[in-house]
């Protein structure tokens, strides 16, 4: 498996240049590729190569943004004719082009987003427009939520997320998400799972700053359809991990007479690269079956010495009366790019329907 930056290869630029030249006779393929490979191209990482492609592409496009947007439409249509082209990640520079050069042209940028997002997603590029134009852009996005194309409808939800990962946050939506609720309302029964999952992710973003809003939506949507119930459950995942009392009550997750016993860490000393092993017993001491959401929390030691909690789900299922179940789990401490491990004392706890046990300690060593 190659590096992600290598999607920007010579063969990609040659194929892309050919597609551009077929609809833009003034385009010089050789000069474009030469310009791409200047300025230490090989040393650039993926995002740098993408941005570099946007900047170089701009040099070969019409100065007038409206004309450039029309030309991008023609290029995309030509690319689509080639069945080997499916709008892969390498084409995200189209969206980046609109973000970088179209921010002062609301009307033509909005039209361009509609076209481009049906080829490659634009949820990152649309966010500066939300920040600049606020309600004007939200009104446009609300129209997108009624579009016949599911990629456009998905952009309406994904692009308006208050806390989209790896993207700029939208502070005014974090403070008050009311303006985007009509978008989610339009999409709550969308036939596309791709769209519905985005609605759930938007709700989960909202829940981090305005849990009461999501609880109101959950109450309003409950039982509407199986799909809508699924959106609510996925959209409330952060509240469930936080053990939010109202959402636990919403799902009937009571911890009364659910007993934890024999909780033990089998590997009290763990080397970085190995697994933490632990087990415990769970007993439903009620006289009727109970749904139990089972999680565990790892309190990771951080660089400054404090502990940071991260919750992991084990299961959510029905336990019969007096059913005794032994649960065993392994937690990986293999090195990964998204987490830095620090040696020292860490902690582990078990969470049953939002109720957390006293933590046990273990040592992480090199």
C-alpha cells in the first residue's frame, strides 16, 4: 500500500491534463506538468501537494472566477466520461479551488459546489462560506438538503456540522445550532444511509455543546421510523459515552441491581506495543431481563502528568434474570499515529449503563 501523497503521481497529472486540454484548447499540458514538478514537489506531503495543485491549476485557468467555474464544470463532465475516473480523493483540489478563489463570489461558488460535490465531496471547502455569509449560506445549504442527488443532500448535512473533524469549527453554530435544524429535519428520513449517517454525525456534534437540543430532537423523532431511530442512537453516542442521565433514561438504561464483580487486570504491567488484558463478571440481579450498555474507560497518562479519559464500548444487549456473564477484553497499546503513549501509571474502569466503577491502576512501560 502506497503513501496517500502518491495519488498525485505523474500518470495522474498526465491523465488530468489530457481531460482539461480536451475542453480547454488554450491549456498547455507540458507547461502545467512542468509547473507541478517545480518547487520541490517530491518533498511535499499530501495536503501540500493538493494545495500546490490548486495554485498551479489556477495559473492555467481564466482569471474571471465565473468563467473558471464554468470550465471546471466542463472538465468534470469530461472526466466522468472516462469510466476509470470516479472522483477520487485526488480531485479534492476542485473544492479547494472554490474555497481559495471563490469566497468573494457567493452566487457562482454556490453553483460550483453543487456541481463539484457530485464528483468529489466539498464539506471542508464550504465552511469558510458559512463563516463569511452565515444565514445566507445556511439558506442555500437548506435548499441543497432537498436536492435530488444524494451527494448534494449529504453536503447539506456534513458541511454544516458545527464541529466537523479536521476542519474549521463554526463558532456561531456551536453556540446556537437552531439555523441548521431544518436541514436535519429535511434529511431525517433520507433514503440514503450515506446521508442519514451524516445527519447522525451532525447531531453528535450538536450534542457536545447543546445536549438539550439533541434530547428534544430525540424525543420528537422517537419511533418515527427504524431509520430515524438509528440516526438518534448514533447521534447520541457522545451523550451515551458521557453517561448523560436523560439519554440513559431515554433508552431505559438503568443500573439498578446490575452487579459488577471479579474485576481484575491480568497484566498490571504493560509494555508499549502490547495489550492490556482484563476481565470481570456481570450479573443481572433483577427479576426481569435488562438491557445493559457495557463500556470501559482508560485513563491515559498525558505528557504533563494528568490523566485523560477515553471510553470504549463493549456491547449493548439484554441480560436475563440472574444471568452471570464473564467478560474478557484486551486493550491495545500498539503505537499508532493518532495517539502518543506516556509511560507511568494509568487507570481502567468499567461503566455499566452510565455508572462507573472505581478504577484499577496499571503501569505502562517501555
